[in-house]
C-alpha cells in the first residue's frame, strides 16, 4: 500500500488528501498539522464566509489575476478550472453562489460549511488528521521520505507539502535542495495620514485609478477610505502586483489617485460647464460628479482653496484648475502598510522553476509535491488563492493515485 504524508492541515492539504483517496482507495494518507486546530485560514477567509473561488471561466483570463504564477498556472487551469470547483463542492453538498463582484461563496454564507465538508470527507475516507505535529526535519532515504516531528517519526512513499507560507517549512525545503524566493507581504492596504481623508473613513468611490509614482504600477476599481488610509480592490490589486517593488521602497512612496478615472481635460471642461449652469449655487454643497460622496467633495473643495460660501460663478481660473487637479491627480504620501482584514498573503516561496506543473511535483526529487501558498504563487483578493489550491490539489491527487 502506497503511503502518503501531507504536511499542512489547511485547504490545500485537505483537498489534495480527499481527492487522492477518492481516486485510489488503496492509498494510505495521513495529514500532519502543526497546531491544535485545522483549517483556521478557511475559517476567517472572506470575512468568515470563505471566498471559495472567482467567477472567471477562461484559463487565460483567470491567470491574469496572479502577479506570481501567471504563466505556470495556464496549463493546470486547463485541467481543473473554476467550473470544476463549482461541480466539486456542489457534488459534496455545498451549493455555491456568485455575487455581484464575481466572488463566489457557499450559499450558506459560512466558512464553517466548507470546514465541516472537509472534516466529514476525511472521516468517511478514514484519513487520519494528526495535530500538534510540527515537522522538524525531512530526509530522503533511498526511494522513501522520513518525516520527523516533535513527537513522532513517519516514513512514506510520497510527500505533499501544503503548509502555506510557513518559514519553518521553507527552511526544511531548502535543506533538501530547493530554492526559496524571499517572502514579502502581498494584499495590504496603504497607511496614509492626510487631511483630505482624515475622519471620513468608510467613504468609497466605485472606480478610481491609483498609481505609484516612479513606477509603472497602476490599477483601477473601487477605492475605500479607512481609518489608516486607503483600501479597496484598486489598492489591494496594486499591493499584490507591486509587492516586491513596494517592499524595496520600504513602504514609503507617493500614491496618485484619480477619483473619477477621467482625464484632467475632461473634468476641467465639466467644471467649467457647471460654473455656467449652477453659477449661483455654493460649490461646497454638492458634488457635480455623482460618484463623489459629499464629505469627500467637501475636502476636495477646501483643498482647492475654495471658500465655504463661494458660488460657482465666483471661482477663479486657478481654483477650477486645482479642483480638476485634486479630482484627477491627487497625490498622497504612503508611510507603511496594514494587513488586509485578518488575511495575510505573501509573495514568495518555493521557486517555480523547480516545479513540474504538469504534476505539481519537484523537479529535484520524485514523489515530492508542493501545493498552495508554499509555492511562490499569489493572487489579488477575490478567491483566486483558493482556486490555486484546488487546482494544485486536484492535479497532485491525480499524480498520487497513479499505480
């Protein structure tokens, strides 16, 4: 009987083990978890609802959401894609739903549904889950693997490393010859202290364009003002694609925000038009752009040095120019970052050049597999990191089930 050890009691490890056992019931599979509990990241993901995947059904298009792993995942996504994820969960009693922003959640709106499913499946398939088994060494002996934990020693024919962004497991992988791309944070919000956004947290605009000065980094989408600065899909996308660049800058950089995603010239023309149409109305009272909330508009007006009681007719050329500038080219100084919710994603891990993505197997050692965030693969927010885990887990399961 082929014996398999899975290191990591997270989503990727469970999905791999469950599918491998279903494909080949003769496999002897054990999951080793370092902590007292399993699937903790699943529990907090998506605000406790578990953002299972994203409603993007074309492999090439899906790959574009991965700053690291875009090229490598194209082939795997042709084997196990978003539609397959829907089918798998629904076949296992968990119907999924697509929300307006294309994020996918269980209809139950609870991550516990996913956890219960994985625990039920491992019990049905008689897959042992051993907790408090922090791995301290990995060694290849002939054609088998020796895994030592603080408490026990295990021997297996195949080893699956699904331990997420664990520094300890990366060190163990280095000990058997693999290269590690140093991890840096990805998916973080921008810490910005600025009078224009102070005390107006919770305000958002639906489609801002955000740039990082001195780089080619640019992203568009919803932007949210928070207690500590800026967040929302536009900012999080920039943080993911710019993870290494922003780390090199030690998270000190200038952020340029176009609140309207329109050209300076277009906005200036609109403001000049409003000056004629609403000449007797006070500028500060209402934004001429419906998507700019009132409190944000007030800050923009004050920053442009427009008096609180000033009418549109009395605006000077410089004031109108500065309004257009603040709407389309507002520059903020970022000083540091904050973790996005409770979720922590890193850019870094096992060097992708050392992985055969037809099997998610090491090119250095046969019967050694890596899946999930232990690899140097990460994505923007929206369910993409889970999809990487499901795809990798499915492909490894196929590889393990082969006689």
